[in-house]
C-alpha cells in the first residue's frame, strides 16, 4: 500500500515514511526496489538479516602450514 501510494501520488520515500509512520525512509526505498524489480507479491516474502554466509571454510592443515611458511619467508625477505 505504501509503495502503491508513492507511485500513484508521486511522493518521495521520506514523505511516504512520514505519512505512513514508518521509522525509516530507507525501509520504504527497499520496499520500492522490491516492488519494482520482483513484483508486489514478493513484498510478502519474509526476509531476515543480511544473508550472511557465515565463516569461510577451514583450509586443510597442510595448506595452512604452507601459507604460514610463505608469510614468514616474505617477512624475512622484507627485513
């Protein structure tokens, strides 16, 4: 409803946030982006967080040891 009103009345995200008592105009801008790129039905899909992929996978021990030795060698060369 917020995005459709914005488009119909040609108001800004800030004005829509104020009128509909939404805390942040960036949230309204996000809704507008989703509405325009993915369609109005996608506004009802629950989205949580920033989509973090977690920690990178652990390297095998021998690769980690080789990298550590390479770093130490480069440090010695720099001195």
